[in-house]
C-alpha cells in the first residue's frame, strides 16, 4: 500500500476549478509525471500550486516547429510533476509564475532572454542572462540561431542595467566585481549601505554564461556527459550523474547495480570534499586561520584518495552514459573506509576546539539569517534550505538507486544563520560517512557499464540527483540519430542565489564574504 | 587557545617537499621555483587569478596551492587582490563573451612587464566549450598569453610546474 498520491488530488482540484489539465504518459520523466496545461491556464496553475503548497522546482523552455514549449517542474513531499504548455512561436506570450513563486523570477527571465517567451505579468522587465554578446530580439535557444551566433568583434562590458537605488542621506553604493578579490568565480554585487550596514544588495550574474544549453545540441550521449560534468566543476559527479540518468531513462538503458554503487560512492565523496573545503573557507572568512588550514589539509587528503581510487582528484568524466568509466579496485576499499573513519574523528576533535571559541560563535551566530518563510518562498535547496527549515533531500524523499536501499540521515535546523549552515554541513559530512560505510560493506559485483542503446528521436528523460548543493534536475531530449536536441541542467544555486540578497539585509558589509561562502552558490551552474 | 596549540604541535608539519609523488622530474620544482622567484622577482611573485568563465574546477585546484601540503607561499609566490599589484595573471577560461571586456581591463591594469598564463584545457584551447555565441574560447583569443598549463583541471603540481616554466623561460629570453 503506497501513501496517498498528492498529485491526483491536486489534479482533481484543478479540474474542479475549471482548468483543463491532462495527465499524460511520459515514462522518461519518472518519477515525475507530465501534466499538459493550456497556455490560458498557466498563470492559474501557478497560483493553485502555491495554495496547495507545491514547491516550484524549475522552469525551462524548448523551441518546436510552430510552438515553443514551456515547462515548470513542481514537487511536494517527494512527488514530482512537470507542467507543460505550448505557446505559438509567432506570439510566445504566457502568464508568469513569479508572483506566486519569487523563485521563478530569474528562471523566467532566462527563458525570456534565450527563447523569446514573454511572461506578460512578470514583475521585472530587465534582462537576466543576456548582457551584450547577442542582441535584443535574438534568441540563442531558437533552432534558427546558429551556435556560433554573430557576436560583436569585441563584446562590451554590461551596461544600461538599472540597479534599484536606495535613496536618502548617507546612503552610498559599493559596486563589486565581476573580477573579485579572491580566487572565485566572477559576478557583480551592488551594495547600498549606510555606514557599515547593508540596506540592499543586488546581484548581477551571467558573467560566466558559456552557452551550455546551446552547445549541448547535436552532441552524442558521451559528449553530453562530458559537458554536464563541467556545468559546475565542484559538482562534476552529481551533474554528470543527473544528465546520464536523464539520458538513460530516455534511451531505456538499465544501469548495472555496481555502476550505481560506484556513482553513489563518488557522489558522497564529492559532498564531503566540498563541505570540508567550505567549512575551512568559512572559517578563513572570519580570519580564523587555524580552522582554514586544518580543513584545507583534510580536503587535500580526501582528494588524493579520490585520485587514487578513481583516477581524478575531482572524479571528472568518471560517470559515463550507461555506467561508470573505471571500476574501484578492491585494494582501495579498506583505505577508503579507514580514511572516512579517521576523518570523522579528526573533524569531531576540530569541532570541539572550534565550538569552544566565543570569537567564532560571535561571527557565525545571528549572521546572515535566512528565515524559513523566505527559504520556502524561494524554494531553497540543499544545506541552505535545510538550515532554514526546508526538510527535503532527493536521496530520502524520492530515492533513486542505490539510495532506495540505504538510510539517508537528513539534518534540519531552523535558525537560518551562517552558524546553522555550518552545523548542517558538518552533520551532512557525518551522514555521508555513514553512507560510505554502508556502501563499502556491500559491494555488488558485475559489470560497471551497460551497452548504450541509441535513444529514439523525440524521447525525453529527467534526472534528479541530490548533489552536494542540493537537488540537481537535468532534462534531456534526443533528436534524430541519437543526438541531443535539448539539455537543461538546473543547478540548485538558482534557488540560493536570490536568498543571499535577503539574508544579507541589515548585516555589515565586512560580513558579506562569510555570508556568501556559507551559501556558496555556483556562478557557472546558474549562468550556464 | 591551549587546545589549538596542542593540535598544531601534535599534527606537526604536513607540508611536503614537493612532490610526494613519483614524478622524478618534479623532485625539486619547489626549490627551483623559489630560486627563480628570488632572482627575478626579488623573492616575491605576485599572482592575480582571473576566472574569465571557467566551470570552477580549475579554481579548486588553484586554491589547493594554498593548502598546507603545497603551501606555495613558502616559495615567495602569493595571490593578490588587485591586478595593479600583480606580476602575473593566471587566467582560467573559456573566456565568456560576458567576461571579455573585464579580462581586457584586468590585463591593462596589470603593470608591465606582465606575464599571462592560460590555465586548463579551456584556457588553453576552449576545452569542452570552444568558441560560440557565448564564449571566445582560448584566453589567447582575447589577450596575449605567455604560456599555457594544460589539464582539466591541471593538478596543483602541474600548476606549480607551469608557473616555474614561464618564469624560467622569461629569464632565458633576451
Ligand atoms: S579546464 Fe576543465 S576544470 Fe578548468 S574550467 Fe575548463 S572544464 Fe573546468
């Protein structure tokens, strides 16, 4: 007996409200179901979904012959559905979901910039992903736009973007970036401050826009896996897994159990590496050099074992369509387990020292508070969401193999400050150690890769993976000859970047780096 | 505080005589680097890292140069916050068109004589991303480049070797 399905009740409710929705078979999208919605009902769908407490997870579009398809993915308690509507290519106008879901604001502007769909009641008319590499009225994701485009001989810096201004005496502005002071990705932050206090922060991103969705078109499955592994280098395992999962569902390829086991091992290793590195970097941002060097040391040791076991320090290109590229030699298993146990101990001891320092607590507590209300409004994912009451993890709530046979501990906190995000990360590291231990206890045998089957033209797939930043959603459609026709990877950073604008409010400017690092959104992952 | 000191003392020094790996050619790369930096940069080589559109993988390994294992600062190599303080730009790519002008300006803000190293497959030749409506590809398509460090991403050791090679080459140039 399965739990009651929140989707059928919701669909009944929509029908009762007069919406003409229709659930369709789309096996490639499983566990999500496909719901076709007339364009005229799109705005109401958003409002009804909000009332019924669905999370707006992602939005993306796709050029067709005479129409443009627009999709929005919703989730509630681990049940997913993809709402799809078609608008005429000649007059692509649709109602916006942004009023009900503030988290839809930037994704809709991205669709507008790249596909030319107008969201009629969208509150923000400004560009988002487009700077000046292509002109207004040109849409890179339209089929008739060549991947090479027609860029100017030299693309000028972004200009004529109207940042919102705060007024009043003593208000001053601090522009930061795109080239930042540290070794970090580029983006622009516009602060309005009074004295040390931030009145308002506005982000301007898309500096690392590399046309990933466009240059995916025409690739074969292996080529797409390589590209997906470079959407955000720190999440190479999780993004490659999500894209491969989507392609495998579209092509009906069954991945052997040993390959799934290896994927999970790598994904947990990636989670630990990033959390360990970030905790160190957060301590560095409050000038606690001891903590920084200790965690940097642990990260390096961890990465070396990844290299030893999988041949790459970040495990890039280790996940391939149908399985994984290299097997784990049995001689590596015992050291891997030992290292996980040793690291757990070391982190425990370090946290005893760190927790004991009032100066650390003073900088982390009550700093950069993201309230549960805001986190829920934006649909914040991963440790950012979980530090602000969003109790969700794909591995537990919509488990994919091998997590369907494992117990995943999901930490939760409600304080929403930098301190809470650090605590959640430390607990997630520990949960990953448990998973690594459980995985290493029962290694399945057999092949590590299934033969690839060419997917039929038009087939589509959806990949959902809990990366270290949270749920990664990856959509793939194949065209003729087994070549990719559409690829959209939604990094969880889309949901946490807007949160920084909110959580920095009222904090002092010098606390921005630690607030930012505690969230650590991926620029590359959101800029695409 | 006592506990911190205790931890530091018990752990000792993990910093390696580069490298711990078996690559014989690299055995004294660090000492060579230090010697070159000493000769040519009065003991201090200032690097400004510029991410001109990378996937962030290269940055992770550049970060690792500062961890206690590589600790590149012990050779006089350090990362600075402004191009105006830099001898060398370490640029990752592919250069996105949205970063093109920012990269040019950073280059122009760097005092001469300046060195530029393009890092990673993307910086060297565009990598998986190549040239498109959104990307200019290799760093050399936008600013003059003295050397490239290949790899996706290059390992910290490859980065150290690449930095050494470019400053060694500089000294042998007339
Ligand atoms: S070279 Fe590799 S790691 Fe570096 S930016 Fe390019 S894809 Fe990322």
